[in-house]
C-alpha cells in the first residue's frame, strides 16, 4: 500500500517532506488539504490528526505529524542508502541538531511574526519583520567552508532548512546579505529533484497568501 501524505504546498514542512521523498525515491499518495475551506477541522481529518495540522504522514496506519520526524523515518525505512540521514551516530547527531536548529532558530521567528503581524491583529511592523532573521548569522557560520549544512553531502537537514529559507526569500528578505546562505540556497535548487515544482511553486503560493493578508490591513 502507498504512503499517504496530507499536505498544503504553501507550507514549508509539507514541502520538506515532498522534497525528501523525491530524494529518497518513494512515491507518496498525495492528499491535498484545503485549509481555505477549513478541511483541517473536519471530523474526517481530526480522526487522522486531532491537532488539525499538516503535514500528516500515514504509512499504512502508522501516522506522524511532525515533518522532521517524517524525513528521518522515511530515510531510515525507504532510503536506498544512508547519505540523507547517516547511520553513523556522530553524523546523525549532527543532522538531528540541525533539524532542531531549523525548528527553533529559523522556522519559529518567521512563524511567530506571521501569526501575530500578518495573520493576527498586530500591525505590520518593519522593524520586527527585519528581526526575524536574527538567527541567520548562526546559519551563515554553519555554512562557512561547507557545501551543505552538515558537511559535503546533502542531508534531511538541508531539505527542511531550504523549505523555510524559501519562504524568507519570497517575502522580501535579502539573502545576498548572507553569502554562504545564498550560495547554499542556490546549490539546493540545483541538486534537489523537482525543486521548482515543489519549493518554488509552494513558496510562491505562500507569498500570494502573505501579500493578500497584508493588503487587508491597509
């Protein structure tokens, strides 16, 4: 039986799983969730994920609702090798650390600003918007002298980070201020299969949603 993925393309975590699946070589049975119609709150979806979030991975009844865990699970179970998520404990620990770094230092500042100042009631604040990149110098340092975030090979950490960085890019963050990040970002676009179809189009969808919400505040 196929592995199901409930997803929204505008969501970086969803796109990370989609890109990871391409790299792993597994065909997912894609189930688009229309959040504009509130499908994530439907009784049917709440049976799948009571937390009413996407993505959700359903591997023949075994369900996960955290994208970074999905990436490591799929890599371990379906990967033909271990380059994306090595079995070597030290290499794996390094990648795990970067997955947590993405969650706490990269994804969270953008998410919080979006929820409060774009989706929420607080006004658009340019100064606070610029502060969402406060942790970028850490990523810039991580990439100093390295082709990818965990070294010379693409890993699941790159996949989840590039999904988030793409959303920063489309909402107006100037990545050229961070030469290592910008170089790595370009490299990921070149080596991840179907990058534009997944991450490019998904980030563009997010940009349209962001712009629409901003326009409603004026």
